[in-house]
């Protein structure tokens, strides 16, 4: 008995279709993974901006607060110094995946009002080896935060 091999016009098409579906599924997984990582990097930078704004808007010695005295105005030079100190003291492991973090804008609105902070950073592209990161560039991320000084007017 001999087996006859018959060829059909549709032989191999299922294999190509299966490979196409597998490639599409893998692409969707990678896109979801990369967008999730960028979301987390954005959230991490926003947390840092909140920290910088909060630290810049507070005063180190609130003795007048406990004495019931009028609160002093926020001094811009002190705000700038505290913001840069907060940015410099950020832990490196908290900011992994972010590089070139810069304080793009820092404004004080009113003598006892709000402190606006805008941070800019570059997020590394995930799934690219570290050796190729310098040529791959990255995604620019910019976030802003607002913090109120604790003594906007009168007693709080």
C-alpha cells in the first residue's frame, strides 16, 4: 500500500494565519507593557513634583504659628533654595527610568499663596538595552504641581 500525498491549494495557510495572530497578540502585549511603564514613570515624576512643591511652600520653623502670631510672607529666594534642595535629595532608586530631571518652572503666586512647580524629564524607552539607550532617546515627560503656603492669610 502506498500513500498518496495530495496537495491542496489551502495547505500551509493555517500556519501563516496562526503566525499572524501570534505576532499581533505579541505586539499588543508589548504596546500595553510599554504604555504601562510610561504611565508609571509619569506618575513617579508627578509624585516628585508634588514633593518639591510641598517642600518649597513650607517653612522650616513655624514658631510663629504656635505663638498665634501673623504668618510671614513666603520669600521667593527661600522657595527656590528649598525646591532645589528637595529635587537634589530625591532618591535615585525612586527615579529609576527617568533621566535629565530639570526644574523647568517655579513660581510663587502672592506673598503667602501658592507655589507652582513644573518638572521635565526624559523617560527611558523600555525593552531597549542600556547600551542603546543613548541613541534611542526617550520620551519627554512634563508635569506640574501646586502647593499652598500654610499661611495664606491670617490664622489657619
